[in-house]
């Protein structure tokens, strides 16, 4: 009888504690896994948008960035989806279309079904870049050379079926030329290979290219409109005469694994978008040429579903 009473008391304690998981959350630092190299756009921006996490009006605890690069994000996202914690102390940065496109083309451990978005902080278009000393001054120059030298124009990007690769595939299809794609472990090493002359061109993030524009020529932007805030003089691919749209625009935000307690998700979903809106964050993002696109959890859930439906159709033809 004594054991029964003690057992019932323990169950009662658990039942009472269950709904209040988030009451003291977080009571220690939170980590965010970035599936790309240090110094690239995702890493650079993740550090900015989380820098105010320790403020009591947001999370009241600092956020620590943990880099796990490799295979265009697959290494980090696979580890997160299979062994990441579900207590709210391990988050990850997502990149769209990257992880969705990879889950369509490969048998990945991650899909939109086993990950939970928290909030979106940015939307970073892809751009076509060449070195400062390159003979190419327009997309047309590169296409003319590529037609005369099929397969000889090497183009770097941050892995397979990331936004860079999708923009590259669209460009190859729209121009009708054969290029050679060279995947890297992230945007930073991909850009360095352009600046260092290891490749003839690259598809990279607007934000990375903006910060390195003294060493580059930015030939075109893969979006439906020019970016008047950061690169007003750079034409879109469509303006240059090639049908490349905004399918590769890189949406970035934070997510948790499915199975994270609902009240923890609710607390994060309430605090994180407000953290992204902090004036200090906005100032640093603008200084780094990083476009903000803040979306709440419900908006991101809808965006993920739309992008998956769209990418399934798009990738059939690429």
C-alpha cells in the first residue's frame, strides 16, 4: 500500500509538472546548429539575429552557434534530425529551398514533417559573381564564352540542391549552355574559390557578395526584381534576357525537432520574431548587406508547405 501511495504521488507530481515545462525555460544557454561553414551568410546572419537572446525581454539566456558543415547542409541537418535534443535547448538554422530540395532529391533524415519552424529572419537572393579581373562583365559575356567552350566554365556554389545550385541549374537551362558546377561546403569557401581564381564564376548569396564586392563583379541577381536596397545597379537575370526567377531565394530562420514540448515551442515562437525585430539586429543586418524578412511560426509553416509543393514541380525539369 505504501508503494502504491508513493507511486501515485510521483505520477501526480509529473502530471502537475508536465504543463509547466516552459515556466523556467530557458534556464541555461541555448545552442543553434548552423549546417554551413563559419563566415558564410547563414553563420554570419545567425550570429547577428541571435545576439540579443540574453536580453530578459527575449529569452533571457544567450544563444551559442555550433557549426556542422558538409554536403551542402546534409551533414548538420541529418545530425540534428536524428540526435538533436527535443527539450528546446538545441535549435537549428534552416535554409529554404536547401533542406526541402534535398529531401525531395535524396533520401534524407530530415523533411518538413519531422522539423518544426520557429520563425524566419531573412530572404537572401542568389547572385552570379566573377572575380574582379574576369573578362566577363555581363551574363551575356559569360554565355557567349560558354557556348564557344562547352563545359569549361566552372561555377562554384555551396553544395548540391541548395539555393545556389538551383539558381545554377535554372541558369544553365535558360541560357542553353553547358557549365561545370563545383560544390563546396558552404558559401564562404565557394566565394573564396571565385576570388582566388580556382573557378571562373560562382553563384552565391547576395549578402556574401555584398560584403566582398571590392573583390568581385556581380553580374546578375536571381530574383524577380532588383535589390534596390543593397545592389541597385545589378540587373536581374530576366533583365539580362534569361528566364531565371526567385526560386532560389534563400529563406533563413530557426527550427526545432518535432517532439519538442508545445509550450516550449510557443514560448520560442513568441519571443524569437521579436528578437529578430530588435533595432540593434536590424542595424547590424543592414551593415552586412543582409536583407531581413521576418515571418512568424504560422507564416513559416505555410511557406514551407508552398515551397515543397513548388519545388517538387520545379525539380522535375532541372
